[in-house]
C-alpha cells in the first residue's frame, strides 16, 4: 500500500470521528459514496482531487490538512519535492504550496490546466470562508453559483467561498493560476446544499 494513501485514510477517519460523524453522515455531507469513503479510510483507494475536495469541505477543512501533518515551526521551508502535487487524468494538476499549520485552515494552491480543459465544480465552504484567485498565464473561466467571470493573465478575483465555484480553461493554451483559500470549519453542518459532479 502507498504510505501517502494510508496516511490520508487515517487522517480522514480521525477528522470524521472528531466531528462525530459516522460513514453514512460523511457520505451524506460530502456526496461521496459510503463505500468510497470506507476504501479511502482503509488506504485502499486514492480519491480524485474533486472527491478529496468534497470530503475536506464536508469535514470543514482543507485538502492540505487531509494530506499533511501539522508543522508548528515559526518558519517553514517547503521545497518543491515536499509539496503535494495531484495530477488529474482530465489534464490538470493541483500543487499545494502551503504547509499544514495547527489551527489554520489555509491553502495556497498552484493549478496548471491544459487548453480547453474543464476542471469542474467544488462545493460551497462554510460561511466566512474566502478564496483569492490570480492568473499567471493563459485564461481562466470561474463560475460562482452560475455567474461566470473571465480572467486573463495578471487578473485576480476575490469571492466569498460559501458558494459553488467552478473552473475551466476556455483557451487553447495552458493556464497557470494560484488560489489562496481560507476555510472556516463548520462541524455542525451535516449536509451541503450543493455537490460537485
């Protein structure tokens, strides 16, 4: 078994139990099947980025926290080789560039998206969560609760992340963009209104 997948499963189980959720409760909150969550927790399956994001959102946390361990040092150097990079078979990569800090639900993410690739949508986070997106190169279409925003190289966008948010590269060339995400946990929320496809 892959040690990273096993550690991910242990972290999902630990956070699920800490929030008082059984497998059925997490399945209902995330829109991810009970069997998939069970397989993830046992280290038998590695979830896609979108599935992992749904589980993290349902647990009121970030993908970074699910993948990493707390690093409480006041200064943390995170070499590229130690950053979690997740390649999606549809033609995009998400690289988490921020460390996991105790009590901090923050992610800095670099995403590379091939021309014409649709990433898909992510669930709404708890009220008070926020995201900042900045495009380094190419073009990015961001849809927030059905409203589209077109970004070009150098453009930035801020939004309250308590809404469904979707991303796609409408151009023919690769797009590189960064997301800074601050998530507010809401363990009392058991079922989301929206789910990613």
